[in-house]
């Protein structure tokens, strides 16, 4: 239910959401959107800080390391926020709907949707032991 924008109506129909669930889902998503605005800005600033530290004429290893660590801490924080949001959304569902959502997300991963829910996202990480891809 992360990506309930354009495909949200179809997912809501697939899950069999009631009108009350749809309303609660929209409210939670709007609250999250507003709460995430400063977090997104912070992430942009942290990425810029790292990029500038790396592109300095003589990069300071301490500055690069501190910027990288700050960005990683921010990523972890946003991951935790996402998980908390996902838990709230799943709390709106009955057990049968939760099972349908699990099946939907598994299918989405299998079909190769990216992290942002769209096809052609970041490729999956391959295990070093995996055989080479032939093509």
C-alpha cells in the first residue's frame, strides 16, 4: 500500500477496502506526505553535503566520512519512519486483506518493480556467488 497514488484505486479494489478504510488510508497518506516534506529536504541537504565534500579540490576524509555517516543515519531514520507508516496502514486491514496485500507485494517484487514501485527501478543486488547473467 506504499504506492497508492495512480494505482491506488486498483489496489483498493483488489483488497476490497471499505469506504471507511479508503478514507482512513487517504488521511494517513496525506499526514505522511506533510510530515515527510522536511525529511525530504533534510535528505537533499545531506546528499548535497556529501557530494560537495567528495568534489572538493582536496577532499577531507573526515568531512567525507562525516557526511556519509550523516546520510546513512538519515536513510535509517526514513526507513524506520516508513516501517511505522506501513504498520499503521496494515492496521486498517482485516486478516484476509493483509494476506492479499502480502501476495500483491510479493508479485510486485517478482515482476521487478523498483524501490519506488515503478518498473525499471534500481536493479536487485546480485549475490557474488550467483552465476553471470547471459544475454
